C-alpha cells in the first residue's frame, strides 16, 4: 500500500477513536511519563500487519521506538511476544486499540487463509480471494490473504473483466457480452464469464472466454465442466465454498477456487497489549 494512502487510513482510524482527545489518558497520565509495553499472542495463528501496527504509533509520535520480534507470515503460538513499543505512556495507551484492531484483523485473515491453503496444498487448484472485503481495507485485507498463502483475485472493477449474470441479462447473451468486452478492453486483459449451468458453460467456451467462473455448482457439475472444457479455458469455482467443501472442490479438477470467507468471515486473532514498565 502506498505510504500516503496508508497514512490517510491510519489518520481516519485514529480520528474515529480519539475524536477531540483521549479523555481517560489525558486525565490520568502525566505527559512526561515514559513506558514500555508488549504485544502478545493469546492464541495460535499467523501474523499479518506488524508494519501497520508500527505505523500507527509512528503516526502519533515519530519518537516512539517499535521493536518487532516476529515478521508477517510467521506462525504464532500462544504466549509469543510479537513486538515491544517504547515511548510516552500517553501515546502507547492512546494508540493501543487502533494498533490492535489492524493487527488482530489482518492476522485473523492470514490465519484463516493459511488453514484453508494448507488443506489443498497437495492439490493443483489454487485458492484465491474475492472483492468481499471491508470498505476502505481492501488492500490490507488482500495483503493478509497473500501472507496466509493464497493469491489475489482482481482488486477492483478497474483491473479485470468479470462478466456476471446481471451483465449478461443487461446485454442479452454471453456471446455478445464477451464480443463487446473484447472490442473495448486492452488485449492484455483476460475476460472472465460467470456461468450457472453447463449450457452457459458451452456458450462461454464458444465465445472464447479466457476464464469461466462456475457459480454455485456442485462437485459433480464441476467435474463435468472440467471434462467439457478440456483445457480451453481456466475454470474458477465459486459460491458457498468453505472449509468443509474446499478439498472436494479442489479434487474436481478446477484451476482456481475463490472464497469470500477468507476476508468476510475471518475471526480476529486474539492479541493483547500490556504495559510492562513505566518511569
């Protein structure tokens, strides 16, 4: 993420939390008090967002000293000390929640992604994410997905063509939708088409789509789609895929498996922040 955009995001998050000022800290903590504190993993998982955590404190006070002991992508066990931060006690306390929110949320996504990616690591299908992300946090959430071991789908409407059912309804047919898209997008951009059944799959193949998204098909339909396609296009399975169904879908022969659950259903990793000394 670009430095300026990250600072804007951090500024927004801090303004949301601090508002006109941290009333509790301002009323209790002398401005001259210094402190040191640590971030600790309270449960096992995969770390993501340590640099964002650091950036929160540096935004509040460039004099803060932040010492990371773990890096993004590392596996955490309960009790691991992730980082130590030292500086004005007021700064440490005021920035605590925002720093934790980023760190816990992104680590939760990385942890869920790692778990699901490990389930199919010996199978040829690749796990990818979707655009089902928290508004404003997409770049960070997609980064966490890559930390967890999966790949990114398109980042937005601007960097990929995905013709969905409503586009087809509006235009009239898959053939026309693909033909019109080919005329207007650069030749370097692949065209993906969402299909609901095998008849639409055949239409997408005849239209020479590069990628075909099999939407909410069962595993038997996916296997048949793989046979029909015979390598003429990449096949992406999507819709309702979770930890219970992932392995069977991967065995069907599809090339890609997209899961919105990586971002929209990940539970934040339990991480705490505690002051260890003041002076």
